[in-house]
């Protein structure tokens, strides 16, 4: 049977048998159309969502089981859900292989242990596994729990055992992770967001008020211009990318791609331009300079809806790469000068003419003036004419009736300046007036199916659910915390919605500690662990490496493959007393002690870590919700029970927590009160049901609630319908305030399936979007202050004489009329979008281009000295691991490919067949200079290690002219390792440096130095 690559995936996704490959060649061509109806006879259909990227595609799973009492359903076929508003029945190559993922030979079947020094796994019972793990955790907690620090402050933290959460498990699992870890006092609680999209929150929240994708997948179709930069959605998010293609075909949108490689997105774009990896800030600040220099900004929008008119303090300055307040000894800034000049009334001074020399507008003009087209071309390696062409196309959307949508992903976040790259894009979009507009916005394309959800839920070292922060040790009382964390309004009449922080925090504490949280004990505030420093992934690896960590519980997170410098991660894991891996699949993290030749050259006998491998369910075997990039909380259902002895994550955590509590009840121990006060009062504490956890996350009324007019809005015991009903007096509970409304008295809002289009592709009847089911953030900014749409063809909201209404839930007080003076960026203290971010980021109120820590050029043309970030995250012990441009002259950038998803799909037979072997991409010029031809095995080395792979010699990677010299770039896909169905390969992150974004500590995976040689 002759088939094309596309037909291969289409046929394979039909999945005649337990493997998606079974369809290949098993039926004659004329019979293919008849296959589906016979195949699905007597099958049960279950709705779910794809487990890979956060497009959140709908899938239909079909299982057999005759309904008899002891029969078990088994999924045998998966296809796309045609009703889903985003995917509309489509699945990409990754989704097409889901059935192979579920039935992978690498699925874990039974609990196992690898004893210290052993060379093999040993099967054990669940009871033995839980008993042993509970004992190890309790002993470590008792020995190392810190009740009070050296200053005598109550901190209740446990720092020697860490917890890594999944990025694909349900939100309900995430809530249990938070309660489990914080209840025990853990401060190292992290998820995959730390290593991928952390800078999105850090860059977007100070700019607009929230750290999320501003619009949604379908809305991309409304754009007039699409800039794809820092991402490759045709490969990483293929089904979501259909909406960019629809913008081109039906809206005549002009699509531009700026990327180190001519990738598959570029192949369907109208224009492509290369860029040196790590130079994105310079490019975007050059765009901002072009817009200002050529008066291509939407003036009325900028004056009304940004902080351009506000006056900055007189002691703020910027000179030669340094902002005011820098302390060289501490390698940190005092950010107090990065603030507004306040009047006697406490509000920011302003100049609506924008002429004041210390207005944000004039300071921005001065700041970006250095980024001329010539300077951008020199730094980025982008041809000047390409840069100017992109500027002109973007500038054309400064008018009210045209919009640009910016799409980005890990190509921006995986940098030492990732947060500031995103800030730079925010400045561009605010100058153009494209925030809040249908077809506009900055669309952060999340990489994992529920990395958005686990970020929302605060599965991060210094965070709590709903983007509240875990208290610092200096915040010794709830009042001190709330006084410091509740922002003061800086412009009169603004909403400043974070003023409600007390309501959100107290309701969270009630959710954590239930009846034991009372006004008399600060609602249990003192039981929360208090942090003294960031216990993020980089920091915990450092702690392990120094022998100062004892245990690690890792759930659905392949840390040795995901964290920077896998060699150091492996060495750190080898110094632990115990490691617990909860996962559906065999992972390199669980097998770090095994010798796999040069892929993992270790001596098991020397590694004394006891490793437990616990089999968990996968997406197809659990009920629950996940949050896609567009903030949609979509409920999904299990199509079969977990195979063999695998258990749901919630049951594993519940059983373990109950065992630890049992030990404390029998034996006592160090500071049991926070753990024993934790509200874990589920129907079955050992196996919490997702439904009851989801309702707890939503929140309840603990007393009858009344509004300001005396109208009853909830009865005692009711599920809440809005976070507006939360109180700070202990009469409400909500574990995640932004999720309030997801499950109300009317039922499960996340399970809704009304795909009616209310306009512009908006489908508010499908699932539930936080906040308040709002699909387009900042949508009041689509109209001018008088309520007139900037573009009549994009009339998204309107004032009906009493309230705001329209295609979406207004992101605005519904009763504030036109010309009320209330500005649309309601989460920020001043109500406007931030060109100047004040002290929200640790490395500057304006973005600035700094060279990557491993730079291919001798100096940053913008600065004297090193020209590198003065506050970048580096541990002293890692300094010797950085390479020089003399020894490692090429710039390496890592990426994903269409057929594979990180390190999961190498366990799927279909995906392993189409991408079986590790490869790297190099330019024709580099290949010629090294005597390399396509198919040769090459060795790519950094100061930290090496990998080998097949050479793909291609025009897609180009030799660039940067700062007067030629620079070669090397493309490195990340998907292989020493476990899986593919051929064994190297973990690509053996090459990457341990250097992190100054704000989020997300490592640099996209711009580091390597050498390339023929192997």
C-alpha cells in the first residue's frame, strides 16, 4: 500500500488493534471507509483531552467491556473530538500515537525498589512501598524540620526532602500536591513550569496584570498580522496552529517568523528572517524604537491605557547596562527608585502631553533609542532589510482597525533574560494598541497539557494557588503578610483588584486547614512553611550535589532529562538517601543509577540511593480537569482503570499521607501540628475523589452570604459561583480563588460542551475559563474610554445603558459606565498597561539586551564591561563549567519536533518509528568546513559534556554575521534518552549550562556554546 507521510499518521490514528500501527496494511483501500463503523460496535465512548501540549485537543476514547460485573474496560481506539472548538476533530502526530502511549511496553506495572548499591529492580507490594517511604520521609522530617530559624522566627519548614509535581496530571492532583507538600512543611515544591514557561508569568503579569495567554487559540484567526517569534507552533502545537493558518486563508493575515532556524512554521509563513539565538530582546526593543521614531503608535490608546504619561522618580537612572540601585557585592538591585513620583494624595503624578522628561514615555524613548536598525542587525545577525520589513508590517497595525497577534513559546522563555524578552514584546503590543483586542494580544503557547494548571495552583517553591505567594520568614503574622502583599492603588478610581488579597488568602487558609483555621489563630497562617530563599529546581540540584538533601518525591517529572546540565543532576541524585518516582512510564530519572554505556556511564555499586518506582495512571485512566493555554479548565473522564497494579496519583498521595500521619499518632515526632491540622477530610482520605477535590478548589460558603444591599447570594454549604463572593472573615473557603466558578450549585462548569460561537470564535459555553469564564483578557481595552470600539468590526463588548455585555464576560466592573475613569487593566495598581514595570522584575523596569552567559562574540556592543546580566542566576560552583568562544565557537539551540513530545513519545511505537534516532542540524557551510556530509555521525560538545547524533546538513540553519564576525548555529532536538522504544540516545540537556533567568531561575536552553566535529 503506497501512502504519504500525512496518510501514515491519518491511517495510524485509526488504530485497528491495541497498537495504532495495526491499521497499516491490514485492510484493502476500499474497505478503509467501512473500518470505523464496525470497529466501534458495542464500544463505550469516553471524552478526554490529549496529554501532550496545551492546545488541549479533545479526544474520543473507545473501550470494550461487556458490562459484566467483573469485566474491565480497555481502550482500543482514540480519535479527535469533532465538537471541540479548538481542535475540531484534528489530532497531530503526537495525538495520533496516544493509543501506543497508553499501551506502551514501558508502562510501569508494579511497585519496585532498587536497593542501595543494587544492579536490579525488585518487585514489592504497595503496602511495603508505602510503609518504607513513609518511614524514610518521617525520619528525615523529624531530623531536619526547622520550627524556628536562627533569628527565633517561626518558619515550620522542611528543606531536605523535595517534591516535584507533574505537568500533565489533573488540577485535582495538583491541589493534593499542594496540600500534601505544604502540610508537611516542604519548601521545595516545583513543577515543569520552572523549566519552561516560568518567565511568561514574570513578564506578562507586571505588564498587564496576569501572567497568562491574553487571548485564546481560536482568536488567532482574527489577526491581520501574526508574528511568530520564540516558538514554532507548526511543530510544537500543530492543531492550535490551524487558527493561524485560518487567519491567513480567511482573513488575509500576513504571517512572519523570526527564528534561528527556517522551521516548519516558517515554511507556511509569508516572511522569514533569521536571528541569533539569545538576541530576541535586542530585536524587540529595536521594533519599539522604530515605532516611536517613526510615530507608528496608537496615540489615544497609549495615553489612555498605558503608563506612558506617569512620572518616574527623580532618582531613577540607567547607564551603561546598569539601572539605579545596583549593589555589585550582592549582585542585586535596590529597586526603590524604580517607582512613580507620588503627589500629596499618594497617587502618581502624570503629564498627559507626554513631554515631561521623566514621563514613562520619554524614558522609554531614551532607553530604546540605542536600538537602531544597524545595531539590531549587528547584535542579532538579522539582515537590516529583513528587520525593517518586519517593523513596517507591525507598524501598520498601530491603527485602530488592524491587529497583530504575537505567538511565542520556549524560544523566549528558555533564556537568561526570558522574562524581559516577554516584557519587550508587551511594550511593542501596548504601543500598537493590540492588547485587549480580538486578533491581538500576546499568546503564550504553553508546552505541556497542564503546565498552566499547575502554575495556577502554585506548585512552585515560593507560590500558593491563585498566584498568591508563600509567606517569607520575615512575614511572621497574617497581618504582616497582608500589609506587604496587598498593593496600594496608585491612580485614583482604579479597581486594583489585588486589593482583595486578604479575601483570597483567608479563603485559601480555610481550604487548607478547615475548621482548625480560625480568626483566633490567624486562620492557621503560622502552619504554612516560610521561605528564606528560593528552593527551585536549580537550587535543589545544587543542594543535592552538596550532599545537603536526603529525599526526593518526583511525580510525572523526568528531572534528569529536563533540568539543566543532566550530569550534575545525576551526580546529585546519587547523593540522596531515597528517591521516589511516581510515573506511568519508565524514565531516565528512575533509572539514573543504571549503566547504559556512554549514554549513562555510571557504576551502580557506587550509588547508594534507594529508589522506589511507583506506577501511576495516565491521562486516559483518570477523571479530572486540565487547563490549556487559553486558561480553559476542561473536565475529562477515564476510559479504563489503571493497568496492572498502577494507582491514581491521588490514591498514592492519600495513602502515603495517612501512613505518615499514623506514624506521628503512634510515635510523636517533630512539630506534627501543621500536618495533623491539615484538612484532608475526604470521603476516603486514602483515595480522594477528583470531584470532591474540584469542589474544594472552587470553594464553599461556610455561612449564609449577603451582598452590600442585603440580598442573599449563597446559603451556608453552597458552592460559590464567583470569587467576588469570597470573604476575609472565615465565612468562605476556596483553595484557588481564580478557579472559583468552576463547579457551582448549577454543576460542573468544566464539563460543559456548548460550542456556540458568540462572536469572533468565542465559545463561552464550552468548559470554564479562569477568571470568571472570561476568554479574552483585558477586553475592555477593545473600546476607547467613552465606550466606542476602536474598530467597529471588532465590537466585542458594548454598554447597554446599565452594564457591559457582549461576546465575552467583561474584564471590567460591569456597572462602571463609559467615561467613568476606570481603566481596563484592573489587576494593576494604576489600571493601565505597563511600559515601565516599576520594581516587579529584579533585573530592570525596562528590558535590556544582555549577552548570553556563553556568548559567541567578544563584547556586547551596547555596554562596556561584560555586557552580561549583572543579576543573572549562577551558583559559584558552576562557574568553571562555562565554556569560551575560543573552544566552543558555535551557538547551540534546543527545540522540539512535530512527531515527538519531550521524553514521553519515545515510549510510543508510532512516534518511535517516524523519529527513531537522534540527530542534529548544522549549516552547509559548517558541514563543509568540518568535512561532514548528511548522515554522518557527529559529536556535539560543550564544557559540560557531549552527545552524538546523525548530521542533518541543511539550508534551514544559516551562517549569520554578528558583530562583524560569522556565527554558526546548531539545532539540537531534545527527545531521546536511554529509556524508551526509540534507539538509545543522549539526553540533550547534558550540554546546557546551569544559568537561570534572574526572575524565575528558568535555565538557558536556547543559547549556549558548543563545538561540532565528525565522530
